[in-house]
């Protein structure tokens, strides 16, 4: 009795603390009850494998689940439970874990120690989608609470799948599993509930929940919104709906809902305008823009059904600024320029129009004034990068500090990056980083604050942060391209496709001289297609899997997107050891030279347009990267130098052939480019076994090859006989 009382007291205290923490967020947090969350009813509801069981560990916890794993390649590593959910709703899960000698051991999936994982199943209980991992628990110790945050049930979901995981070796106990739902409604802001309006075409406004890009707005004369008497609108991305047809006088009810965010508290307003009077607001047509000179004029248009009474323009950052306004020959068209010219960088203006009927409409416009850069980078229709119209094949690497830039430049890389700017809105720090890169002869791919920590970034729909960064950096000679977002599908910082597309379109309006790049994955990646000019495909695997990943991404993108390849130069397995402060062996570093060389050149055989490596990270202590050891860094530099030596061929106009030769279970990829009758042939063994194969491109004699593990051959014209 005492044991059970203690256990439930601890559970109650944690639940109260958790609810208090979540009260700072939006929406109501509610704990969902599900059978046997604390294992006091035995195995009821849980699937426990033979190497698992139930055990009483201490008086405070009573019965707990237990997993013992010696070999994760052959033994089960999960205890599971399925909890019913509603698609679109937000959830959070937590449990307690007690580790007993948990160590790194690779199995069928990467080792993550003892942890909680939540994924999704459909209404038929079949696996549907991946989800979120809690923090990893290693070694031996007392009970630790772990949490899976930012869970959002995808479309088609019927169940959350709880995995109590031990992906490693050792023993782990699990207890007190809890599951919460966050009921978040769209917050309506105008018109206020009960408002009386003299305008019979009001503007409806609301605050967006995170993870939403499409809203359903409904108006009805009846509070229960019967289908036959309800006017419905679909609004994408915008947080407002300006009605353009007058409503009849009297009381109206309105609500706004989104996927996973129902509106359970509709508002009402009253139209106090005679039925024969049309009081509609003016319409402003004004796009965000890039201007190259301070004297350039900006154009916009304003129309109103009963005529315009007044138009004013103000600078929101410098209210004292005066504007020259010129009426254009076309009715309603205007040109403006500030007296003294546009400021360098970002200009934020407000255009306000007043109609003869007294209604007012305003539009905020962002204008970036910056000269055209000396080096304009674009992605052409054929999918290649160009610089001032000349084709290039860029080479980049992630996470380089300014002090390390000379070494990276000497290694042959051209484009660098720092993750600090994906979590910062400090434009001066970004300028300093670009300054350092330009001084070292490098350029930068730079991102934007995602909002994970600030809670006011791209995830939250903050367009102004993008505008400020573009205004500050668009004219900088150190800029190469904009890294709009990385993996927007990840639940912890999910950005829906239409919202991210709106960010991309705004970015292109303000800076058409640098490309926009993105990384995505998964079944829904084509929904993000308009957010990038070239897709950055990540494949941190062996050469055969790289080929498969590129093919898979191209198929999912309907063969309508160029591909830049991202490969790896860090040791996946031993990085786990390094994080746990265990010894690492540089002689066993993977990928080794042969692997890195084959990975890079097999990408070329698949017609990629550039190569990036993840990651340099020389100063990052808990990852084992090639940059941290002279021999492995030298191996990577040799690969980069070979790719650089091939660029005259890659960038020249010519005829390309490519193919795959199967040799048993192994595959050999080949690519040949013919330029003015001269051939260059690249052959890559994607397997770890020695292979013999015959390559037979058109125009040359068949070539028998014998290649060892990840073997590569590059043959030029002099070594190729005509057919």
C-alpha cells in the first residue's frame, strides 16, 4: 500500500509540475489516460519481448518494465504500446528510465542508448510515420525523466506508437509513461467579439498557431453554423481575410479553424449599415521589391469602388522621411521615392489609402536597396549553378569558424557555413562572419533563425526576421546562397509547405541574385518543391545508398529538381563513443579515403550539380570528424583536389552517357562526358567487394575493369580506344 501510494504521489507531483510548465504555452494541456501506464497491471496493453519483462526495482516505483539487450543485431530493443490519437492534434509524452550499464552497440539501427520514442500508426494500427526521440540515457544511474516534445499527429494517424527503447547493450527499466494532448485554438483578434461595425465588408484577423499554413474561415447568421447557411473561405498563409462583398445588416457569427486547431469559441459581430449601402475598403496592390539604386522609383496601385480620398506613404523606421509621389498615366498607379533616396539595405514603408466612404486600408511593404553583386549566382534551367553566366561546380563544407577558414580554403573548399546563424537574429555577427569568409577567399551559405529557442523564427511565421537578414546581407560579396531551412518535416521545428513557400517567394523578391537552397526528405518532400532553386540531398551513407537516395529523391520530386549532394566526413559509430567520453580509434575512422572518394565521384556519375560535406566541425568536441585528425583530413583533401581537377570537364558543354553494370550483388556506376570528341570516363564500384565488370559506352571499345572495395577509375581520352 505504501509503495503504491508513494508511486502515485511521485506521478502526481510530476504531472502537476509538467502541467505548470506547459501552461506557459498556447492552448489547454490535458493528460490522456490509457490502460496500465505504470505497469501495475502486468503486461496489459504492452508488447514486451522475450528479453524483457516486469520487475519491482524500488519501493517508490513498484513494478517497472525491463529490457536486457546483449546483442542489438539479434535481440528485440523495444517495448511498445499504441495510444489512440486524432490527426493534426499536438501531443507530448514522457516516462522515467533507469539505466544499468547501457553502452554503445550498433544494431539494425543506430545506437541511441535507452530512450523514449514516439512514432505514428494509421487507423488500422499499421506504421505510418516517424516521430520524435527523447534524450539518450547511458551508463548506470538513478531514475531520469525523459520527454518527447512537439508531437503532431500527421494526416491519416490513428495511433501514437510508444517505444520504450534500448538501442545499445545493457539493462534499462521504464516506468510512469504519460501522454498529454494540447488543445490549441486559433486566436481571433478582430473584429472583437460583440463588435458593432459600420463597414459592411470587414477584415477578419487572427493569430496563427505554429505548424499551420491553411485556414478555414466561416461566417453564418446562425450560431450553430448550419452548412446550408454558412459562407466558407479558405485562406493560405495570410493571417487575415478582407471581405470584398458586403454582408447584410444584422448579427453574424464567425470562426477560424485549421488542421489540428478547431475553433470551439466562435465570435459574433453586428453589421450596422443599411442594406442598400456598399461601404467597401480600398485595395492596395504593392509587392515587396529589390531596388539597385537609391534613386530608383517604386511602383504600386490603389483602387476603390467609390474613389480615393487620400494616399499616404510613411517610413516605419524613419517617420520623418518625406516621399515624392508621382501619379502614373494609368489610373490608380503611383511611383514613389524618398526625398534623398532609399536607405542602403532594408526600407520598411507603410502605404495607407482612404476611400471616399471613409474606410481605410494599409499595406506594409519591404524594399531592399542594394547594388547588384559582382558575382551573381543562379541555378539555370538545366540545373547547374552559374556565376555571372558561367557554369560552376561548387564545393562546400558545414560548420567552419572564422579562425579555421584559411585551412578550409587551402583544402580546396569554396563555400562555408556556421550553425550559429540558424538560431540567431544578430545581423552584425552575420556580417562579421561574411567579412571573415570574404577575407579568406571564401563565400557563405547562410540560414535564418528557425525559432527553436527564440520562439519567434521561421517556425512561428516571422517574416520580418528574414527581411532584416536579407536587407543586411544581400549586397555582401561573401554571400553565396540562402540556406532557407533544413528538414522542415522534423516535428520539433515543423514548417508547413505553403508557409515555407511564402518565405521563399519573399526571399526571391528581395534578392534575385543568390539562389535559395533547402534540404528535405520523406514522402511529402515534393510539397516543398517551390521553396528551393536546387535541392540539397543528404546521404550520409555508403556509395550504393547514395545512388539509391538520389534516385529516390528525384522520383519523389517528379524529376523536376536539380540536386546538390551532401555527403559525410564524420564517424557515425565512434561519435557516439566520443560523446560518452569513451576512447576512439582513428585507424578505424569511417568513412576512410576509399569510401570518401567513391562517395564523391559516384555523386558525379548521378549528375549532381555540386558537392557539400557534413561537416568540418574541427572545434566541436563531441563529434569525431575528419578535420580533427591530420591523416583523415589529408584523405578528405585528396578527394576534394580530385573533384577540383575534374571541374573543367564537369563545367564544359558536352554529351553525357551514364549507366549501371551489375556484377552479382555488386553494382558499378559509370559516367562519360564527350567534349569535342574527347572522352572522360568515371567508374565507381559501390560495393565493399572486389568486382569485375565490363563498361560499354557508345563510341568507345568495351572496357573490362577490376575494382576493389569502393574502387574508382578515372580515364581520359588517351586511355580510351574508339569502338
